[in-house]
C-alpha cells in the first residue's frame, strides 16, 4: 500500500470538509487530516495490512460486555476469550465488545478515556489475545464524552484547547424543534472558570455532547478511530451517530453534516484500512435508518435493522406475522456492497420508534403492557408536544415472549424463543446475537433496583462456573436455548442460501407463518417457515408456487421429519412455535 494519500482521496476529504467548515479553515484541516492518515500508513508499513474478511453465511456476531462473564482472579477479557474459544469456536466469527474503556456511567457509554482499557476489564494485550481467534468490533462513542473526562475537565477549567469542545447554549435559545430520544433535560448547567454555562447533553447530565463545528474535535476523533484499528478493530460501530451535529432551530438529527462526517470517516478508512467496516447505530424508523448506507460505497457498510425486534415481538403477541411480513416485503437490497445488521436483543432495550407507522399505536401500547406484566420496565421520551410516550422496552427477549411464571413448559418457551431467533437468522444480512440471548438469560430485575436504570435489567454479569454448570444441565432453560442456538448457527453456516447478499423473497402462505425463500441461483435454495402462533399450521406449497422452485425430495436442514398432509407432498405442516428450513435433498 502506498504511503501517500492518493489525490482522489484528498479531493473526497476536501469535499466533505467544505460541507462542515468555513472555506478559510478547510485547507489547513484537510492537510492535518491527510498527515494523520499518512503517519498511520507509515507506522503500519512494518505490519501486515488489514485484510477484509469477506462476509458469508458463516458470519455471526456475539454482542457482549468485556466483563459479561467473570471468574475469580482472572481479567474478564481473558475469561471472555477463553469462554468464547471453548463454547463458540466455528459458530461465532466476530465479537462486538461493548465499550471497554474507563467510564463514569451508562455501563461504558460515558467514556472517560477513549484510548485506555478499563483496568477492571484487563489490558490492550487481553484485547489482542481475543483478536487472535475472533474478528473484533469496537464502539466509537463519539456523540458525547463523560463529564469526568480530561476533555470536559479542561472545558470546566476554561483551558483554551477545550473551550470549543462542547456546545454551549444561550438561555433564550429556542430548542423546541430538537428531536429528543429520552425524557431528560436537553441542557445541563455547569460551573466553569469563566462562569456558569449550559451545555448540550442529549442522553444524560454525565454525557456531554461534543461540538463537531470545531474541527479539532473531528481530528481527535479520527485519531481515536485509527488507534482502534491499530488495536485490532475490524468493524467499528458508530454509537448514536444520528445526533452528531447540532444547529439551533434544527431537529438536530440526521443533519447533512452528520452524513458528511460518516462519509469522511469511511473515506479515511478506505484510504488506510480498507478492511475495516463501519456500522451505524440509529434507533429510528426504517426509512431514516437506511439513509446511512449512502450510495452503498460511501457511508456505512452495515446499518442496524432496528424495526426487526419490535415487529418480531408483535408477531408473537398477535399470533400473526402479517405486519412483519408486510414490512419485510418492502425491504430493498441495500445498495452496493452494503448489508443489514440484523438483531433482536442488545445491551439496550427494544426500541419502539422504528415501528411507528408499521403497526397501530394500540399494538405498540400492548407491547408496553406485556413488558410490564412480564416483569420488565418501559422507558419514555418527550414528544414535540411535551407529552411522554413509550420509547423502549426494557426486558430480556425471552421474557417479553414468555411470562417467567406464565405456565408454559420450558420446552415450549425455548422453542418459541428459538423460532424468533430463527426469523432473524433467516433474513438477508449479518446476524448479531446478544450474549444474554445466546445463553437464555431472563430479566434481571435486581439490577434495576440496584442501579435505578431500566436498561440494567438486560445487563447482568454472569459467573463463568455457574454458567457452565447450567449449560451442562440438559433440563435447564439455558441449556435448551444455548444448544438450540448453536444448532441454528451451525446449520446456517453450512447453507450458501444464507449468504448476507443471497436473494430474499418474502412468501405469504398463512398469516401465522413468517416465510422467507433464500436463494443462490443454481447453487442452493432454502424455504424458511416460522410459526409465530400456538396453533399447528398446514400450508400448500403448490398453491403458492413454491413447489415449482423446490424440486425433488425435500428435507428440513434442522433435522425435523417433515409432516405432509397429502400424498403428493405439497402440503406441509408446521408445529406451534416451530421453525423449518426446507431445502432439496442432495442425495
């Protein structure tokens, strides 16, 4: 790789900078930016280049905290590496380590020091050790920084370097049009050496928003991104990226400048580390979310599929996949080489904004009521009219589907949960699997009581030995779910039709079934049928036209004996809360 930035890259960087800053400062900022990239290339010359691992049907991501699994006297990052290698080798290819830096709140998302590993988690050597067996995804938490960070402490001391690192707002500013993700104050008053000031705090008083109108902030963020690449990040998640740019009188979400910042970061990575992928985290309605693909080659390579989790929950609560099907039928293949990052659960809750307009408001409220009935919590945000509305369901994914004391057997609960996961695994894109879903965790209400934070309900830390003991017990829910999940992942990895960019057709056979036909022409074809109801469902493959595409003897990749309802073999039966991956027998 050449050690100078090509002229075409310089022109792209200049173009993006001109959308961000006054023309008079752009040449200097562009030169300093290019110098950083060239220093990175020079420093990396003695190392092997970052090689992009192509996405495939084998690609699967574990989402986990660095200290998700602990054991006495061992750094949690080491425990994570050992446990993942022991349990997940050849099932999981990538590990998304949630922020593992020193922090002051929000379980890591209020970063005190971007460039250090939290000593309670381990060291950079521990991160490198994990990277020897798995591709790693890091979080770039760049909308805000901790109030305890050196940057903000410098601002409070009125140090010249940090005076413009944060957004100060006059008392009479009209902020009524700002989109609010949470029902918390937008501004926080702080006492500085220059007097009291009100600073912008989108998410909490401890998370101070950065001021990207100051090019020094952008340059520092680029430094951090390159440092993460040096330390083994092969995918980078841009946390809360939709809120980066602020303008008084503007909604302050999805600003044109925000897109140019994402494009600039993509251009920089393409120049010096083209094997590194960007993923945008934007918990917003689908049409807004996919804007971050750009043209497929100039913004994020992946975006989170935020509409999927609440639609899957709705399908099981209603016993009908009709709304889920209608939405999925509208999905267009992402442009260029981009793809979706599919998930059902994460360290956050189940966002409800992404289903606005997709299901009736009464059904959104029904999901909130179900969450409360099943022991969960509901988080609220402020609407433009000042009223509060449900924003997020805080509950483990299995508990939103199955009441912990609701009378269903563990076998039924596990089957229902795994069928929900199979829907996610069957869709085009890359699957992201939260550790607590993989291990079948229930809600941790004690965590909410301890911290006062609703999201703590899905963030319990697990003792390694206790976890292994439960996984070895075939009668435990953890064991049933974990074993079933590994089977799904193993089966998916061996089927070319599940390649992230293989064609996808959503089929309507019965409202109680969610059906996907995945297809790699001339190579492999799979019909995925997931029953979201408590009823046995029989469907005619012949009437739907599917029989013409699935020729010969059919089998279920997951190993079930197919149940036919006539001798011609065209009417197939799916048990309650069950999944079939039907394909042509190879022999």
